[in-house]
C-alpha cells in the first residue's frame, strides 16, 4: 500500500520543474508583449513627430516662397527659388546616398533592438 502512494504522487523536483517551465513561458510572453508594445508606441510617436515636421516644413516653404516673391516683385519667382533650393538639396542627397544609408539603417536597427 505504501509503495502505491509513492508512485501516484510525483516527486517534488518534477513539480518544481513544471512550475519553473510555466513561469519561464509566462515570462517569455510578457517580454514579447512588452517589446511589441514598446515598438508600437515608439512608432506612433515617431509618426506623430514626422507629420508635425512635414506640416511645419510645408508652411515654412510657403512662407519663404511668399517672402522671396515679395522681395523679387513676383510670386512665381519666389516659388521658383524655393523649388530650385529643393532641387539642389535633392541632388546633394542623391550624390551622398550611399554614405547616408548606413547610419540610417543602424539607427533603425538600434531603435528596434534597444537594450
């Protein structure tokens, strides 16, 4: 009868290992949730900042174009000057594209895997 009792109840080490495994699984789930929500929150904040910066840049461009237009006496000249400035910026960025890609990629990877 005593031998039967011993075989029906698992040893305490088995229970501890089972509890440990369950705890590790819960911890992994919580860490995955934390990482996902952290990335999502950072992405939402970055999108909001990006939209704000685009709007500010756009209105600053209009302001500069109207200012230059009033200085030169014709609105179209002001907008043409602003367009020429953007064309020069685009050409410079295109010329240095290879040098600019690596730091941007590193920054994005660092943001995703921040420790």
